[in-house]
C-alpha cells in the first residue's frame, strides 16, 4: 500500500540515511533533511550482512534485467519513461543488443557487506527538528535504512554468422562462464579449459558494468576472469568501498499528516504493457540496424536511406511515448489523474501506424526486398556493383569502354505510402489531431517484390544478363556492372546499354540462350539446319553464329547466318563421321549464350543410284540400281533396303514399308497389290543401324492381272488358254469398297456356272482378242487331262469373292453365289432348297444380297413357278425388287411363259420383264481367226453384262440377317461339311 514502507533498488543513485525522496517522480531531494547532520550520524544502527552471489543468464529483455537488479514495477516504469537516470552496475539496464545476429551471455556478481538504519532516536515523537519540510510537499518519503554492497555485470557478446547456431554458441559460453565463480571462491589463477574452449570463449567481447573503480575495464573473456577474481579484494576487507544497493523508504505522512504522500502506484499490468511497447520498439530498432548493416543496403544507398529514415521515425515515436509516460506517471502516482489516462495513451498507440504488426510488416517487406536483391547479386557475384551514380558515370565515359552493359535495379527508390503515413502521424501527434489509423491494403501489393509476375520477369532478366556476361566477359571494349538506376516506367530491373558514353537503350533486350538447333536432314557430305531463336528474342539480334566440329576435334569452325534467315546448309563434311554443332545470336555488343550442342553422324556413304525397273508383275516389282559413289573409310560391306509405299498413302516419312535386298544391285519386292502405283527408293545399309540417305524416288506400277494372263497365254498352245480362277486367285481385298452380292439360281448346274463365268470375264475385263478365258472353280476340284476339264462335288453352294482392282469394269467388289441346279438328278429339290437355306444362315461373311439372277430355259412351266416361289420364300418379302432374268439367246418364248405364270419380276417401261440374254458357245470354244459370228455373240454377251451391272449399281441391298432368325431350329453341321468350296474366298 502507498502508506507502507517501500523497498527500492538504488541503481547507482547517491542515497544516504535521512535523505528525502519523492516516490511520485522517483527522485531524490538533495539538501533538505528532517535532522541536522550531527544528529543523523549519531545513534545509527549498523549490522554486518556479508553475502556473495553469482548468476548467469542469456536473456536481454528489460524484464530479466530489472529482475536481476531487484527493480520494482513502479521504479521500472519511471526508468522506462526516463524519469530515473542510472549509474554504476545499473547501467546494465541500458546495454541492449545491437543485432539479431548477436549472441549474448551475462554473468552477474552481487555482494552485500553491511546494513545501516535510523533508530527511534531519530523517528520518535518530538525528535524531528525541521518540521517545516512537511509543509513544503517536495518529498513523500525519507530513507530510513540502507543495504550496502556492490554489483557487477560481465556482458559477453559475439556476432553469429548465418552458418552458426546461436543457441549452441550461447550454451558453450555459459558452460565456460559457470567456472568463473570458482576462481574467486577457490583462488585459482585460471580456468581449467581446453584449448578449443579457450579459443571459442575469446571470440566473445566483454562489456563491464559495475560499482567498482577499475584501472581498466575487461574487454575479453580472459580479462573478465582476472577482474572477477579481484572483485572481493576491490570491495575492501570491511566493505569500505561498498555502495548503497537497496534502501527502505518511510512515508512522511506517518510522521506528519500535512506531508505529501504517494496516492497510488502504477499497476503491474500497465507497467508490463508499457514495457512491452518499448521492448518491441527496441527489437524493431535492432532488426532495422541489421538491415542497414546488410551488404545489400551498404551497396545501394536507396535501401539504406529508407531504413535510416524509418528508424529515425520509430526513434521519434519512442521519445514521444516516453515523454507521455514522463508526464503521466507523476500525476497518476500523485493522484492528479486516474490510471485510465495511461491506458488511453496505450490504446491510442495500438491504433496508430506505429503499432507492432504494421512495423513488423514493413520490416518484413524490406527484408524480402533485400533478400531478393541479394539473390540477384549472388547469382551475378562475378559482376561488379556500382554504388553511386558518379561511379557509373565515370565507367560509361571511359574511352576504353565502347559499351557498358548495366543490370539496372529500377525500383529500389520506390515510394512507400506507409512511410508518408508515419511522418503525417508524427506531425499531427504534436497537435493532438490523431485519429485511429487505417492502413491501405493495396500498398504492400504495389511493391515490386510482392508481384510474382515482376519477380518472374526479373529472374529471366538476371539469367539473360548473366548468360550474356559469360559469353562476352573477356572483351576489352565491353564492361558489365550492376547499379541502381531509378525508373518508374520499368518495374524491378532492366538492362541499360551505354555506347561511347551515351545511353543507347534503357530496356535493351540481350540475346538469350536459343533453342537447340533443329537438324532437318543429314547427308553424307552436308547437314541441313533450321535455326530457331529464343522465344523472346527481338530486333536486337543482327545475325547468328553457328559453330561445328568433328567430335574428336577441339577446334570449332564458324559460320555466320543473317538474322532474317532460318535455313542453313553446312557443306564439305566428311562421310561417316561424328559431328557437334551449336549456335548463338549476335547483337551489336557481342555474342549471346550458346545453345546446347547437338550431335549427328554423316551416313556411311552417299545414296545409291535411282531404281530402274527390271520387271513388273501383278504382285511384284523387280528393280536394280547402281552402288553409292562415295563410301566412308572402313566401311567394308554394304547391304541395301528397298522402301516402298502406295502413292495414295500420303508422304509422311514413317509411312514406308521396307524389305532388305537379297543382292547388291538387284531385288524383287513381293506382296504388292495388282495394278497399283508405288513410290520406291533404295538405301544403303551398314551394320544394324546405319543407313545412307535414300536414292531419288521413282514411281513404278504393278501390272494388271490380265496383263500377266496375256503373257502366260502367249506361251500356251491352247486355244483358248483357260485360267482356273479360284482359291489361288491373286486378287486382294480392297478396303472401304462397296460389295455387291449376286446369287445365280437355275434349273441346271451348267447354265448357272455359265452365267457366273460370263459375269467374271466381263468384270475382269477379258477381251475377245485375248487368247485366254477365265473359269471359276471351287476350292476342291479334280482336273482331267484327257478331256482337259475339271470335276467337283455336285449339289453344293459355291461363293466367289472378286475384290475390286483398278482394272475392273465395275466400280465395286462382287461376290457371286453359284447354287446347284434344282433339276439335279442326284439330289431332290428339297435338299437343294435346304442347302441354300443353311448357306445363308451360317455364312457370316454374306449379310446382304443385291440381286438374285434366275437363269431360265425354254422349258419353263408351272413346276418352275412353284420352285421359284419356294426359293423366294427364303428371302425378305421385298426381295422381288432385286430379281433379274437371264435367258439364253435362242429361248424366245420364256418371257411369255413368265408373264402367264404371274411371277413378280421387275418390268421395264414397255411392260416386258427386265431380262438379259447370253450365249454359251463363244466363251470357252476355240477361237477362229476369222469367226465373225462368235465375235458378234461375244460382243452381244458383254453388252448385256454391261447393262446388267449398270442396273446392279443402283440397286438397294436387302438385309439377310433376319434369315438367321427365321429358322432358329436349324442345328446342322458346319458349312464346311456341305461340300468343298462353300466359302471360297479369293485372298
């Protein structure tokens, strides 16, 4: 309570017994006493109180220092506000770390010697001589007791590098310091430390704060050991050199009610808040000093000046706050104001632009800016940094420097609105016009170092500058440097180029590392390149420098290409050799960074000669060529590869098929399509992987199928030469080609087969003049040499697929289904009908039908009508649209019989049924040189076939998949069991 006796630390102040003290201002009142000096010296109680204590602590906070000196909260508030000045060991309170990178450990020595106090002879009623002192109101307390002794603080400091751990260093020193007290106690001459421990300890500097008069203050660890050992001696055997350490203050109001009194002490919570504010400001000041001492700040005055200005503003703010405390504390403690006045002042501070979170954010921004610039400098550590504009001017005006290339940091002087707000706040605080501060949220984002886009562009500029520097650092007429050149139009950084002392460009685009060279073609004696510049290269590029060499050589050959050219051919290369090449862009200053080196190898030889045709067949082409003219050294045996592709398949390099040649200058390519044009070329091959470039391409064509038959028939004595066309056919399946399905139905096998053969000869383009004819045969047949004829199993359905080829007379593929004659002597009609049904149900390759051709004979009657109706019942109802009649040329009355029978055959506009006539004699009969009648019949048959296929082309197909569902009860044997040749496919 304010009316109780108060114990306070002396803090180096000259206290004496009987001295008056004002607790409202924590100030001594010299000159005024309650007793005369003779009375004070008489009857004083003195007691011996010897005590010694050592403490070690690593904290630098005001709270820990105050605790070490036994400073009360009220006295601490007065100290913080500047009301109390300290001396001797108490100066330790003012010793604060200057850097966040500073490791600190403190050793405290505290010794007490004796205790003096006044007695009742002084304080008893009627013993006070100068009563008028009470009425003056200068003091609130009188010193009634003093504890004498001395204190000393040894403060050990060391700068910690970024690679060292502050906690480890501090711990090592504390371990060494703990041994120091034993020197004083045990009288040792030195500490028992290893050489390494001694070296580490002496890296710390020592600052001494004490109540001792020393001939020389210690500055090293070893100095501190020596001084610590002598402290007890310096204090005196009887404590004659001791000083007041603690005093007890007696309230004057208890001696006289008219005396001034301490109304209240400042609450501990408010003192802690004040202390926290000042500690934070001290911490920010420490950070600010670290940033000012940073290498980047020392090189660029713009950053240094901003930090110094900020530190100065914070110092002004701290002084203003201390001034407020200095004014409020005495008034509050004297009862003139309530504590709320101090709380209000603290709230106002917390609403000001000097509040801790904003200061911390500003320093974080400066830290971020410095770190970013430092990363640039580290990346370009080989480049000189120019610290002033005059130094840059001297460099640009030097006659030896034709060009000066500057990496210019353009935003270091960027204005910060927060600094302006601090200045405005300090100005208004003097006139009590301050209002709660609201920060601008966009202010920080406008800083260049907070923009990801700007940082990314700056990194590119740094890399571009460094690459260009590395490529041109040895040029005597070009100098490179880094400088700060403010430019509000260019955020972060740009490249300035000076030529002969004049600024050539403030945003010069240096050539960047180009893309890798694209090798488009490698020949045996040259290479073709495509030059691709870097993505962001601009008009500063004047040309490109291409360097190439043999892989085992150390000398590069240079070729220069104009900037507007993109293609280049390097000639006079050696055959079968490994090469490297790279290129770079050239501007007026010098050459840019090189691309990655590309490697290539010239072929083992020059291309072979162009292919020449030896013979073309239906499915093969035979070619020959001349050997390469130029062959590399040590290239012994060459093989050859023929590459080919259809002309219709495009021109991509990976579209080629290939086959290895069996000879050195001749080969046959098999497996080709009939009557098809192929682009062909030949390459020489060495080993398993190396090839020459291909020869010049040549278009060659396989012969049509009939051409080969004409050649074969010319060697045959037969007239005509009959070619059996069946399972060994050389017609290949055509992709994406429409397929027309024709079914031939008739009374006898011979008529049906004749119609099928006539269709086949027409489709394949057989002419009357040809000495051969084509005859369809099933897969299995027997050839009778005696009668020059064939025989095969009767009563079977045979299908023949004729895949389209360019020589066809029709624009589609054709499938011909030859059915058994229903007047067969070896099988009943029901058997034949079931055979047709099973064929259609089980043949997955035939899913539609385009036309059913009825080969009718002169003996047509009602029995045939019933047979035809049974056959048509197999198919969909709309099949009548797809019926055709084939008649022998001599059968004149069949149409009338059909008309009378009422069969549903399609009709022409004149009312007659659609029909086509054919002759059987001229197809396979021996051809006479001057047999005009047979030729007329041949021409007539083919003219009829032409009309038939023209009608077939526009017919709509009928779906047969429903047939398989109409007769689900069928579970007979597979189709192959119905006889040979059932699914005869010409592939």
